[in-house]
C-alpha cells in the first residue's frame, strides 16, 4: 500500500467512525464553526485542567474531509497544553496550504496533507482547527471560513 492510499484510508476511517464525537456538558470552553460555502457545521467543546485540554468533543455535520479532520484533531490535542496545540495548529495549517516545514510531529495528522492538492477543500479540513483556536481563545463570535 502506498502512502497516498494509506492516508486515504485514515481519512475514510475517521469519517466513518469519528472519534470524540458529541458534546461535553459541562464544558469549560466552546466555539461554533461554519463553512457557508459547503454547509459544514461544527461545534467544539473542551474541558480544561489548567493549561491542558483534558477532554474534547466535536459535534455537527459536514463532508468527509471536515469530519475526518475534526476526529483526527480531537485525538491529537487531548492531553496537550495550549502552547503545544498552538504549534500543532501552525504545523497543520502549513501542511494544508502546501507549506509544510517538515519539522512538526504530525503523526496521523499527516493524512491531511493530500488536501493541499485540492485548494477548495482546505477550508473543509481547517474548519475544526479554526474553531478549536476560537474555543481556546474564548472567542464568542462564530467562526466562518469565508
């Protein structure tokens, strides 16, 4: 199996069986994200322990790329500190826009690298990350990819 096929399988698996899907009640932080162009809707809820994300859930609906990205993100950030998540956020953004620096530790998130070949899908994959960023920064206004 080549690398592209492996990445495709990771995306399909996370779309079919999203990890950490649902809502946290109560939540310490929450944000709402929308991609009006394709109709993706996403809510991210976080439970914090000091500076660390103790638990995370996402809820909503969207395309396969959007749901898989949110699922992968939720696995990647659980247990991490804000500064680690910020670095990961920057690394994923670079990956999605075709500017990967190669110095990040992306793990399964590398599966999102193929999205850079389809510029129209970058907003689908990045919606959850922007929504997470808003939740961590306690931004009250809904996040939009437009």
